């Protein structure tokens, strides 16, 4: 029996659900790339991306690429072959960025994170203090690691760099976090930040964005890993097509323009952050209740380090996570994320990232609950009820009145 015919729910951490408004904005013929409307869209997107990154001082570069492209752009414009890079590990993604740096000619050192946890700022400070000769030129970290489900405290890591008095460039991957959780490029002293179109920005995959602050820009003239496509200099030329080093991705821009209107002007960035926090909180509450049965548990041990965009769930008790994912997908039409990273690990991921609201999240949680029952997995009862209670408290009219 299948109950899956109806709207499909994508609960994977990217690409995320694309709003109908964004899809509709993309459904139009191509337009001139040399003059007119598109130039205005480019300028408005660059201005609005500064609002998303929360930076007055950064320059925004637009790439027709996924997040990996933004990684390469960041490295190519700021580093030279042989430069030393410190990668702060907290899962899988910063390591991937570091592997890219190795292939491009950098020397990479990995600072391990806490087991299944975040970057420890005091370890960063100690490592940087030991680098008295300032050999380390850049520090790479992700804000949220999409594989482990961990969030790093970017402001605290900046504090550690400052405490060590170290001049390395501080570069942050916000692909799974920007637009969803607080990120403050200027206030946190981030030199370079990057993100992609297909997660918090609710747009199809295919564009990524680098925000280069003054110190990153100052490194560019002497950086020697540049190639033509990624080079910032060329992209600062006067002609519109130079901003993209070729034909602009018109339809992605139409979609992104609409998505930025939704995020910044209709919902508001801070409201979106709050929405993510609440839906993530409801998800974690449900997992804690299911966990009473001894099969499911939150994979990140420290509650303070669990991200508000993706929750990683460990499966034990002799059960196989693939079985639950198959049930939710094939019988119910809800796609959960597979575990990535250590392939032997028995886990799944639930995303609460981008264009998701209460019924979508409660629907996904209810479907997991249904799966546990249908498959006969031991679980605490009342998980969805507890998730609802969590949201009820946060949304109660009484709270609103009290807040006024
Ligand atoms: C998704 C993701 C990436 C990779 O982005 P792609 O668009 O798949 O290249 C990098 N870093 C983080 C934190 C991500 O979540």
C-alpha cells in the first residue's frame, strides 16, 4: 500500500523546497543580457546579498556554480601556492574544502573538532599562539556542518583568533546556515563568507555567492592560484557580463530575485531565523521522546551544538536507518536525508532548512512517527504531541501579549 500520491515533502538538507513563487518567477522567456532589466536585477541581488551576509563592507561575487565553486573562488582569490591553511574540523564539509585547497597547491593542516561536536575555540587559540611566525595564512570553517548537524560558534572562533593576535584570513562556509540562522559577517569579523542558492536561499542549485571583506580583497592582488573564471578583478569590469564571466544565469536570477524578496521583505531575515529555531526545536523535542524507546537518538551529544537547519539522528537497537527512509519515501512521500560522512554509520538526517513551515515539519515528524509504528521500532509515544506543545508555547497568544 502506498499513501505517497500528493505533494512530496523534501526533508533533505539541500537542495531544499523551491517555493511556487520562485518557480513561477523563473517561468518566462530569456531577455537581453547587455542592457535593461537584467542589469538592475544583478545590482539589486548584489545589494540584497550584502543584507543576507550582514555586511556593509563586503563585495559580492556571483558565480554560476554550486557551493564547491564558491569554495574554489574563495581560495583562488586569496591564497598562493605553498600557503598554509588551517582547517577547523566539525564534520565533513570543512575537510572537503581543505582537500580542494590541497589540490590547488596549499599546505593544509586539520585541527580536529570535539568528537561528534563543534570546533573548540580554545583549541584554535592554542594552535594559533603556537604559530608565532604567522605561517598560517587562512582559517577555513563551516558555520553548520550539513553532515554532522553541528553548528559552530563563529563569533567565539573570531574571539580566539583575536586573542592569539593572529592575522590569518578567517573564511566561513555558510552554505547550510546563511538565511536560516544568525550570521553577522561584519560584527563577527569574518573576512570572507560564502553560500549557495539551493539551501537557505530557496532557489534551485546553480548559483553561489562569495562575500569578500576588505582583508580578503587586500589579499587578492598577490594571490597566485587565480584562474580566469574565478578571478575577482575581471568580474569588477564595467560590462554587465563580466559580473558572471559570461552569460548571466538569467532564470536562476529571476528565481533568486523573488526568493530574496520573500526572505528579506516579506518574512524578514530575523523572523526566518526564529522560524528555523522553532521548527528545529520541535524536531529535537520529538526525537528525544522517540529516543525513550532506545532506537533513535540525536547524534550530536551536546544540545547547544545542534544546528537549526539539519538534525542528525542515530539509529540503534539492531534497526537499519535505510528501512525507515524507504518507508517514509515510498509509502508516504517524505524524503529524509541519508547519513553522509562515515558510510558505515547508521543514521538519517531531517532537514528544517529554507522554505518550510509548521505543517510541513509536523507532517514530516508525523510521518516518521507513522514509520516507527508501521515498522515496529521501539519508540517513546507522544513525540508529535510534544513537538506541537513546543510550537504552541512559542506561538501562544498569551506570549505575544506578554511581549508587548
Ligand atoms: C551543501 C554544502 C556544501 C556543498 O555545496 P554544493 O552546492 O553541493 O557544492 C558545502 N558546504 C556546506 C556546509 C554545505 O551544506
